[in-house]
C-alpha cells in the first residue's frame, strides 16, 4: 500500500510540475530536460542499439555507425559504437573528432552538452563552448592499466575521458590546469562534473584520485541502470 501511495504521489507531483520526464516509466526523450531517472534510462540503453540509434535520430543528432571491433580471445571490443558528427542538433565539436563511443555514451554526451555544458558556459563566461577536448574512449585494458582485476569501461568504448573545454572566444578551460583554482573556470568545471552525474552512470574527477587529475571520466557502466551510481 505504501509503495502504491508513493507511486501515486510521484505521478501527481511530476504532472503537476509539467515534468513527466521525472517518472521512471516515461519513455526517454533526449530532447526533454533531465529528469530524476534520465541517467538510469540512458544507462539502460546498453544492449538496445536500435532503440539508442532511434533516440539519436529523433533528437537530430548526427552520427555514423562504426564497424564492430572484436579482438580474438579478448574481453575487449564493441559491436554498436557510433561516431558523433558535427552539425545537426549538436553545436559543440569533439576533439579529436573521430572517436568511437558506445551508443549510450553518445546519447548521454548529447544531453550533457545541451542541459549541462552549454548553460554552465553561459552562466560563468557569458559565451558558448565550441569544442570539448578528450583523451579517448576505446582502450583494451583493465582498470588503471593493471595486469589483473576488472576490465575498464574503456575496453568496450563505454567511456570517454574529457580533458578540456574551448570557449567561443578562444579561452581554454582544462581539468589539469583549472580544477584547483577558485575562479570561474574552477566553478564551471565542477558544475559540468556535477551535471554529468545526472546523465552518466560513473563520473570520476580529480576529487576522486590522482589518476583522474587531468580529466573527467564519464561512463555508462551497466550497473548504473538499476544499481549503484558513482559521482566523485
């Protein structure tokens, strides 16, 4: 009875506020503002490549499918990765531009750009971000490059490491150089980190450990769909 009452209260609260995206069962729409369950819905796209591609199409995101990559006798590789292309609904370029990422990561990157990165740049700098610099996605390795232990989300292109942001006026904001400051650049980086936690399953920053001192690690680990989520 308590569960039913809580569900009814959630429905009433969401619709009264005009935010159906806050409902766990509402269909995911990349063009809608981020809701309470958007991150979990994005992570749940893992294993649903056709659904993920349809959502990118619906949102006007330009992308190209990437041929499957499956090294022999390896835990690495990917089947349904995409390469985001400039234009369409996205205005921020990735650099390098040729990076393949798992489709759920691509979908989350689009939402992060629209609902987190762009507003934060306007708020702190009064301009837009023209480019997001990254350190790559796919890398056939275990976590932290160890010889044993769990495999990294990078091993399946299910992660992207973001290193810096280039603003339209030429200003560059880097995780390595600006995270520890007390100015607008540092505030911007923390805002985009915190906002990423709403759309990615795992977000790791310099606040986590020294291995992440120069980038924001963003991934869509499968456990994020129904289980734990990490934001540090």
